[in-house]
């Protein structure tokens, strides 16, 4: 038997079977897990958001603290700078957003007529088989029903707005206390760990920080840069509602691989109601922005990679999207990166543990 356990293929097969058994058991208790997830999400959401904010801003607090600035004052300074910057941005961008939304609402009937003429032209094309036209019309009907259902569901859930406002009110206070007492929380957490495991625990936390730190902070900066470049490109080609559409590009860019497609889709749909030439220009702008992002911006800003194969990232996105929708897509890669580090440490501890 010992000979089998020394065989890597046998050990790998055992771990694979265990993983499949765990997945099967999780599927059996899926309803219970979903109910538990909904309950925990409602309670822990403000703390989770506050932890992310604290994780992003804590290096700045540490830097100020090393310069003899008390942590409380450092956090308050960051809050003041953030609130002032946000106020300036909102005051300058809100009128532009409101103007573009008003223009979009005003021109919506014209766009509907233009879109209907495109659909009519497609249906009247004699060169296309009837099956293609039927499939196209069926897809449009499904899209309309999906949009209508999404709007209806949103209106039905409008009561949750109070809960969201409550979370938004709590998060800054929770983040403040986490950043202010970060070192105390860190020492308290380590004190719970048995002494013989503290060194490995610290190593684990350092590895997690290395895997996530540059990625999360860098991705946020990359999104801002990509949004600015997209706005500049849309402005140069005279694309209507450039700021709104560039904001969509910036937000969705946080999703690896799939994000650029989601971000470019509204602009391409909008361009299709103008002209084929505008569709081509929008596609060129987004292609150029993504080439810059992949070859220049991300390598310089994000720095160290997560060392995850593209297939693993795509799998993570599929799982995250299935579990938690858009939020799952955004958090999937960081979550899998943390799990990868934890599994590596567990594997090193138990599989390669020296025998006495």
C-alpha cells in the first residue's frame, strides 16, 4: 500500500475522487447552502465591503503611520481627501451625466425607429433562409422579455433600497475602525493561533497579501485609466454619450477576459443605431484600448501576476457568475487566488510534512 501512496498519479486520483465526492455532497445540500448564503450575505455584506476598502487603503495608513502620524489621524486624513475628491468629481461629472441621460431619453424614440428599420430590412432580405430570420426574431423576443422581466424584478425589489442605504451608511464606520485598529486585530487573530502554527500562519497571510495586494489595488487603477482612454477615443470619433459609455467600459474592465466584451457591448449597440461606420470606429477604439491595457497598462500598474492559467481564470469566472452573478464575476479571480495559496500551504503541510 505504501508503494501506491508514493505514486503521484495514485495520490492525484485519490484527491480527485475526494473532490468529486465533496462536490456531489454540496449539490445535495444546495438549498440549505443557498438559504445560509442569503442570510450571511445580508448580515456580513457591510463588513465584507469594509474589509475590502480597508485592505486597499491600509498601505497608505501604514505609510503615514511610519511618518509618525497617529493611525486615527491618518485614517481621517484619507477620509477627508477621499470625500473632497469625490465631491469635486461628482460636482463636475453629474451635470454631464444628467445632460447625456436627458439627451438619451430624448433621442430614444428615434433610436427605436432606426433599430426597427434595421430589423425590418433584415426580415425583408430575400437572400436569408427563413430559419435564420425566425431565429433572429425569436432571439429579439427573448431579449425584450428578459429586459422587461429584469425591470419588473428591480421594481419589485425597490424595498431593498433602504437596506442598501443602511449598508452604505455603516460601511465607512466599519472601515474606519478596521483601519484604526488593524494592528490590534492582527495581533488578536494571531494570538488565537497555537504558537507552533503561528510562523506558518504568518507566511500564509503574507503569501495571500502578495497574491492579492497588487492585483486588487492595481485593477482599480487600471479601470480608471481604461475608462479615461475609452472616453478619449469615443470623444475623438464623436460618439454620443461618450462619458456614460466609457464609464460602462471602466466598470466592466474589472472582470478579466469577459469584461471588455461586456463593456463594449452598449457602445456597439448604440453605434449600430447610427451607422456601420460608427460601429467600426467603436470596435477599433475598444480594440486599441484593450491592446494597450493588456500589453502596457496592466503589466506596469498591476505588476506581479497571479500565476493562474487562463483556463483556470475562465473556470473561476464561470463558477463566480453562476454563484453570485456580476458580483461573483468580479470576486471570482481574487477568491480563487486565495484558495490557490491556501491549498498550496495545506498540501505542503500535510503531503510534504517530514515524518518523525
